[in-house]
C-alpha cells in the first residue's frame, strides 16, 4: 500500500474510534501522532532492508505485531506518565493499521502465506529481500484512491485537524486576531 493509503486507513480508523469514544473529532496533535504511526513501519523497515541491508525485507521488523506490541507498551507507559494518552492512541491506531492494511486484500484473496510478516521472526517471511520499488498492484489503486477520497472527506468534516499544528502561527486563516 502507498503511504497515502496507509494514512487514509489510519485516519478513518482513528476518527471513527475517537468519535465513538468521545463524540469529538481528532485534535491536531493527535493527527500528527497518527501520521507518524501510519508511516512508522515503512520508515523503519524499508531503509534498513533496502539501503542498509540489515533486514531481510521491507516488511519485517517494524511490520511484525511482536515488535508493535513491545513498542506500543513502552510508548504507552511514557505517554501515560506525561498525560498524552490520546496521542499514544492515535499513534497506536496508525501503527497497527499499517501492517493489516498491507496484507488485507491479499488475505481476502486467499493469500494467507503472504501475511507471515505479521508474526516475524516466529514465522518465516514469505518473500526474499527485494529492492525499492514504486510499482504498486494496479488493481489496488481504485481501492486506495477510494479510501483517500473518503479520508479527505472525513478529515474536512472533522475540521481539518492538524493543519494549524504545522502552519506558522501567522498562517492559520481560522486563528482569531
């Protein structure tokens, strides 16, 4: 899945969870944590596999639910102590949605063996190491595009949270003067 597809899946999941639990849309800082979470597995695995060569594939260490459980337990303790549980929840939803989004369509098509990275290193990886590629699965593009359109719609309906967090203070058009 492309980075924007991961972001779309993560945003839809987190916004839905947040609205179900609190009836409020996500906050700007939560969205920033969510963005990092949705990209985190690829930001770790792909460089370490493709350019450094210390991982067997671009879907291994950070895509594994074993790694995710340890990392999320540690970050939960830190965020809880600092009063940032909603940021942790946003990061966690983004992080956990990533590996499942990578494999969902494959598993639905019966390719269960392609999901072994979810329990790596307990299960062997299903494919050998490969280099960087920008070629996605063409049949997945309409699905990802639909997810992105839906996520943008929900994000706008939520008030575009996160924009004010990354714009310079004087650039926020909604800020009161």
